[in-house]
C-alpha cells in the first residue's frame, strides 16, 4: 500500500556550501573502512555503501555510516527500495549505486564536474550530494548522479530528447523540480510535490529547523534566492527564474519594449500546473514568475551574473547561465540607495528607469545593475556595495520518502 510515510529532511550540500550541522556525526572517521566512489575496501560480493542506522522522521534527518554490505542486484536506473533502519539499513542496488527517490543512481565524486574519470557523472547528469548520505565529519564525501535539466522549461537534458517536468509522469503535477548545482554550473532535478506548488515569487520557502531554506523548498521554476529586509528582519524568499533581456531607459521607451525589464515574452517557461512549456511563461509578470508589487514597472528580470558576482562585473562566477538565465528582482523592496541630502535611504530603480552608461547618479546605470549581459558589462567599475543579500548558496534540499 502506497502512503506518505514522512517528509524526510535530507540535506543536499554542494561542494562549496556552508556546512549544515547534523544531529550527530554517526560514525568516527576511523571507522570509515571503504571508498564508495572507487568501491574499494570491501570483500568480494560486498559493496561500499551508506548504511542507515537511524531512519528519518518528520522532524529529524536520518543518520548512518559508510560501510560494507552485501551487494544488491538492482541495476542503475531501475526501481529500488529506499534503505531503512528497520530493513537493515541497506538498499537493493548493485555495487556503485545508491537508492535515492526509489531509483538506483550512480555514486559520484562531488569534486568532479564531469568527464571520464571514475566517480564523474555521465553527460546530462550532475553530482548531487546529500548531507546525511556518505557523510564524514559533517561533509558529504560522495553523492549520486541526478539528471540535468533546463531551469525555465523544467525539461530534462537527455540528448536530443527533452522530457517534461524533470521526467514526471504527469507534467501538470510535477514530482521533481530543477535546482542549481554548485556554483550554478548546472541545474539538476530534485524531488517536489503538491505542497510546494504554491511557494512562488516572494513567498517563504520550506526551511529546516534552523531557518535555512531548502533548494527545492519553492515551486518548480522558483528557487530561494534573495534575503529581503522586512521590519528589520532578513527573510529568505522564493524568486522566479526568468529569461532576461537587455534593457535601459532608452530601450524601454521604444515601441514594443515597454515591458522588456520583466523578461523575454517569446521565451518558453513552465509553471507547475502547466502541461507543457509555453512562450510567455518565463517573465517576471505578476502571476507568472513574478509577484504583485506597487511599481507599474513590475519586477525586473536581471541577468544571473549580477547577483552571483555580488554586483561586481569584474568578479563573475564561471556559470554557463550568466547571460541566459535571470532571477526576478523586486527592486522596490530593497531600500539601500543613499541620495545626498535625502533621508531615509531610497529604493532601487527598475532597469527600465536607468541610463545605459555608468554615471555619478547614486542609483547607478543599467550596465552596472545587471540589466545588460556580462560581456557588455565587463570592465565597468563595481557599483556601490550591492543592496541585496543572497539566500541561495550551494544549499540544501528535501527528499520525499514514500512506501
């Protein structure tokens, strides 16, 4: 009989992430006797795997240790039974794979982005690490390969075949969502369910007991990204992922470009309830990837390079999404602009109200506010210290366990 057993909180931590404190470190390092990536250190017929010692509950993550156990027979990609302490804590997967989300997935080395080395994920996959899997001294030393995906359309990257909603059986009721890998070098699928579909732009995401947002704690097509100042308290909010367009005050004044600050209406995107991606679903319009704000401009879709570089175009991250992906930015909610002779601090302006070239104006220009692609912003001085703070790091996610 199938039922929701628990919302098992499973921390997904990427290589450069802030380390999340677990309830306890299950096993001292000295007892880690095998290598799950290389599959060495165990006897013939055994596998080096993650053995569950304490199964998860709705309020606590599971705990376990790296060790040797009898190798299973379930192959990569096949359906499997998740390990649970009540069943010995060992899944049914063959050596070199682990059961995650009811599917055997290759064990990988989180330090390898890709390639042919042992432990590297195959093409169209990324290594996702879990805080209570393969954990040694609080650090995940191995992960599993998850399929990569398009953050706007939510389609799987499977060669020339794009599978809707991260391969969900019913795309209008997605079972997975597209979240960023370490450093936004790729996006990969993570579990989701209906309870998250309503967590959209500027809604609070699901968090752990310490208030840290889960990467997949927002609706598909949205991620926890910005901290927003509310009555003196910094709150993590979900932000819509959008398709950015180059825009400034001059461009926005041209016929047909009035709403370019909200993103590209010709680009395809997908909301959770959509059966398939469609044009017009990748903008920051309210009710799409954005939310209702008081400004008639709506929210800006700003190029991803800008927040990742903390507003400094000389220090961008090497993400392939710098110029192709944007994040909805409620600029009017960030009161950080110091105008000489005026108090208190003023709200940010829309890209559509900024000049193209840098000036001495305290609000800055379109090029130094992430309203232009990185290639057209490199070489500019860094703007004043950025008004925003990012919630999204290489963070954590939650996995849903069914039986």
